[in-house]
C-alpha cells in the first residue's frame, strides 16, 4: 500500500493519533498510553497481523523509557509496510497494558522487556525470568545505571577466575 494511502486510512481509523511517514513504507504512530491497546487492536483489524518486536530504550537523562512496537503484515497488500507504535513513559513507573490478546507473540517479547528493563506489562501472567538466574536480585541489567564491571569483578572473585593479560607479537 502506498504511504499516503495508508496514512489517510490510519488517520480515519485512529483519529486520536498523529501518524507520520518516517521514510518509504515506514509509518510512526504516537498514541497516548490509554489508547495503546485500542490502537494495536485497530492495526490488527486493518491487517497488521505480525508483531515483529517490542523494543524498550532507557533514557535516564530524561527519566523516560521509549517503547517501540514494530508491526508488519503477512498480507500481500501490506507486507511492504511497517508501522512503528512509539510512546514514552516515565522511568519511575513503567507500567503498560499487555497486547498479548492482540498479538500472542507479545507474551515472550513483554517478558524479555520485563526481565531486562523492569517494565511491567499489566495483564501478562508470564512475567518471570527467562534468561537471568531465578535468584537475581540486582536491578535489571539493561538499565543504563546498571554497573556491569562491578558484577563481572564479583563473579571473577567468587569463581577464582584469573584473567591474564597476554601480549601478542605483531607481524611485520
């Protein structure tokens, strides 16, 4: 579908959002948090049936998280188009409604963002660790203020790992 045609359709079906063309076949929507679920349901009804990913970025300097839902379609008429649903929320209380009933793949994607950034997806019953150990008691590791070096040093000490610096000869 051509960008202008899709833009017009979205403006008609989602009058509360302000869609914009980012570049060819890439549209961005910025709904209010209260409208996120309705926006996603409407996109599904329009044929955007494939939630490709949910990506959350931590911006500690502004005290916000940016949520990006990247949505596509497997339908021939829409498969070139990508919709990015973007919203920013305060970092202090990152609670977002789940979209698992719109796209079932959201269960695992939301689970990853919960584990790595501490974001809560209200209504997702599967919010438990997927990659981290069950006894993890640190802050989520993808937060920008997580101190990786301290953790690595502690792990080395705990397991008596010795890291030797090896100088490599240069070939002439």
